[in-house]
């Protein structure tokens, strides 16, 4: 219990013996935890998992059985999914019904956990550059600073692509189609067009005016895009002959989802975020105790969304 893991395959087999392969709906991991969505779980199962050598503890949260292993979770995960082809488990049977909040927690965990430490590392690099700039003001003018600066900003700038990768796995859509759609959102060409719109130029798509929303560093637009994409893709695949499916499905998804996002999904999510921010600012200025109460009530949701770029 909590000991250093040395035999990853053995621990994976012991975990599987407790949870049973036919009881597993899906498997994922974050930086320190193996996350299982199970059809059935019990306090006894959680206790048995917690007692395994190499497991720190087991926690049931967000509709998942979260097995805390520590920094060796990657090796245990690889060993676990290699057992009985666990990584391809995809039951037609739905996972047990859970609350909306639990499903939201599970989704955000699956989407953000795989790359959250990349963002943390980039943030640390930005902090180091800020400190160096305070101590040596001339440092910001040299090429070395500029190179490290754009390196530190890259994961945030292209955050929609990270989301495309993890969200496509969670929503069971084609990863490469999702990446192509989200890459279009962070295209420099779109950024230039949005800048022109912001400066007063009218640009239309089939006579529909486009908004000035920029999607670099955004969270909700790419996440919602991939969610819609998973339904659209499966809908199209059932209606396209297999001989042309590989070409036609990506084409249709691209020409539908990207315009749908820049016309509807993006502007609405941006307006919603702006409205929430303005509403909170109003309450903070006029009814501060209510603002504090709301923050406390919705704190778990706020943490889930982490508000990166929103």
C-alpha cells in the first residue's frame, strides 16, 4: 500500500482481478491516477484496491473509480490496457447513470488531465522569464528571451489542438478530423480576419457576418466542436458508401463543423463567458456577499473548467 511499484504488470493484473474486465466501461489516466468507469462498484471494492501494494488509495468520485498510484501511473496504465485488450473496450451498454455534475467532472478530467502538466511547465517557464526580465530589463530585447517566450506561449496558443486530441478520444470521434477542425480555428489567416473584423471591416460567410472571436487559447469552442463532431461523424458514416467514406467523411465534417463553430458555437460561448464575467463584476461591486456565495457554490465547476483562455 503506497509502496514503490516495481512490477507494473503484476499490479495491473491485481487491479483487474478486483474490478473484473466485464465490469469496465472505460479506462483513462491522469498524472497520478488510473481512472476507471465501472458498471458496478462498492465500498468493499474500493477497500480492496486501496490495500494493493503499489496503490496509495482508491477514491470514488465523478462517476469514476480513481486508483491513486503516483508517478508510475503511466507504466501501470500501459500494462493494464494490454491485459485482455482492455484498451479497446467499448460497450454498447451505457455507463451507469450519474449526475450531470459527475459527468461534467469525468469529461473535464478526461480532456484536461493528460496535458495539464504541459500547461504547468509552460507557465513555470513564463514565470522564470518574468523574473529574469525584472532583474535584467535588457534581457527582453534579445533573441534568447524571444525564443523562450514563444516556446512558453505555444501550448496555450494551440490549446484547441490539445483539446482536439483528448476530447476526440473521450467522445469517440476521429482524432485527425478533430485536429483538422480545431487547427482551422487557430489558423493565422483566421486571426487576421478576426482582427480586420474587430477594426470595423465586414466579412461574411454566405452573406452571414462573421464575428471577431479569436480561438487561440480557447477552451469551450473546441470542446463543443469535438462533441458535436462525434455525432455528425457517426451520422455521416452510416450513410456514406465504404468505398468513398475515408475521403468524404472528413470533407463533410470540415465544411460543416468549422463554419458552424465560427458562426454559432464560438460567438455564443464568448458571449456567455463575457456575460458571466460582467454579471459577477456587477455583483462584486454591488452585492459582494452574494458574489462570494456564488463563487463558493460553483467553485467545483470553476476549478473543472480552469478558465484557461476564457
